[in-house]
C-alpha cells in the first residue's frame, strides 16, 4: 500500500486548482441528484474533488449523493481516495442506515480495511443491526482483514446486546487465538450482557440466582485472575444484576466492597440498588426513598430514571398518590418527567380503578407538551375495560386511531382479552379493522 493511501491523500494524473467553490451545497446536491455530470465537472475545474467530498460530508448532504460523487469522481478523474476519506464515506452510509451499499462496498470501488470496518461495525451495533454486524464480521474474515482488540470488543458488544452470550464467549476464545488478551472493556461488556439477560422474569425468584448472573460472577472472578481491576462500570453491572434477581444482600455487600476499594457510587449505582428495593419480592419502599435522600446528601442528583423507578415501586404497592407526590418533587428539583413517568403513574391509578385520576395525569402530561402515545392509550383503554366502561374504552381506541397512532401487540391483546372475549365488539368507525385483532 502506498504512503499516499495511508495518509488519505489523492493519487491523480491531473492537476486541480485549490481555490474554494463559489456555489452552494444545495446547488451541488441538485446536480448530483439529477446526475448532471458535465455541469458538475465545470465547477470542479476550480476545486479539488477531495475538498468537495469533505465539504459534502461536513454539510450533512444525503449519503446517497455523497456516495454517488465518491464513485463518479474516482472514475472521471482516475482518483484513488485514501483510507481516511473512504472510511468517512462508509461511516456516512452506515449512519444513514444504507447498509446494503456498505455491504457491497468493494463493488463500488471502496477498499475495505480495518480503519473503515471498525466504525461500520460500531454503527451497526448502535442501530441494533446485529445480523448485518455478523455478516460484516464474516466478510472481514473472508477478505482476510485482520481484526484488532477493538474489532473483537465491538463484535462481543453486539452479540451481548442480542442476548447471544454463548457466541460472545466463543468470540473471546477466538480473540485469544488471534493473540489478543481480553481487557477491562471485554469483561465489562460480557458481565453486563449476562446481567441484563438474567433480568427478565427473575425479579421474584429469590430462592435461586439466575444462571446468567452466575456467569457474570464467574467472568468477574476471571478478570481479576487475569490481573485486571474491576472499575465502577463492572460493579454497577453486577449490583444491577444481583438487585434484579432479588439478591439485595449480595448487592449491598458488593457495594460495600466497591466503596472499600475507593470507588464512589454514581447515580447508576444508586439506581440499580433502588430498583432492587422497589421491585424485589419483599419490596422496601422506605429503604428506596432513604437511598434517594442519600443521593442528595452525597452531592449527587436523582435523574429521570431514579424517579421512574420509585414511581413504579409506589404504583406496584398500590400507592399511586405517593407516586404523584414524587412527580411534583422531581419537577421542583428540575428533573424532567418523560412518557415513562406519566404512563407509569396513569397505569398505577388505572390498576386501582381510579381512571379519573389517570385522565388528570394525562391532561397534566399534555400541558407539559407531551402528547399521548400508544402506551398511554393502551393504559387508559385497559383501565376503562377494568371497571367495565367498554364504550369509553372504545372511544379512546377511536381517538388513538384518529390521531394516526398505530396499535401495537399490546393494544390487540387488550382488545381480545378485555373486549372480544367478554362479548364486546369494538366499533372503530370506519377505521381499518386489522384481522389480527380477532
């Protein structure tokens, strides 16, 4: 590979002037869109293609047009863009979710390299395109693009996000075979993946700890045997996993160990423990509220997640009025409620049969500039069904459809279980009746 390619400069057999272009990006975009190449070439007589490419990228021009210019300019001026420019274009395509173009990169003149592949893998993980991420990783292996530690960490992160923990463990063995040792990022990713997978449905199983949390603890021990020191991220993941599994004693012991090592709990640590107190089998809302007070005493500030957890805990206890006091408190301290806050509170009131209070919360939410979403309507429709007011529930269903909100699976389940199975057929006033409802 030439030095020119490594530095991202352009190899060319034609000299271009370096004076700036005098036309706007919108004009250039229009020329690219209409593929008026001769006119575009005229403008390029005063501008280097590399400069224009950089300006297109910086101006946020549509990635399809950027890709079009990239391909055309290489052929027209017999250019070979360097790794830096190529990587930027691939990243631009990935960020705009044009993955098919990226996957066919070599066919379009892109030369895939480690420099371009790592940002692409990262973008695919961020967008939860795990299948595409796996395809890209296989392409790298197929084209003999040698991965580095960052490549493996990104790939493991994607697999963990998808719940493919066994496969992630296999990749760790692969990286060792390539001569790379797992680092703190590798182990933190694996520990967090195991803890999150072990959360669902385990909140009330206080008698037996989930196998995923056991696997997380095993990884925690392994990283220490390898001479790596767990950091705050490590402890936060484990405390969260233990708390979600109802193992509050172990979570608190780990908290104490962490503090003893000189690590200071942050809001994530507190939220994990508060969540445990709010939703374990033997809820302890008093302890959860005391932790909120401790947060303030330590100079920290509860965030929206903190208050959402506490709101959910009070509502679960049938104390929605106390949850609403929390809503007032969070507004007073400058923490903004989100849809989860309001919907949780509405659901709490509906479960208590107090739909009037739930509607008042909705009014309050909308005054704060947040429109009712599908979850809001699901909560209210179910609430009215619960107290036998099926016509009112039907009215809310129509209102939701009129506002252009699409029913989700929960909506259909409510209609089936709370309406159809009770002999009530909803009248949706000419709206498309989707067969899956019945």
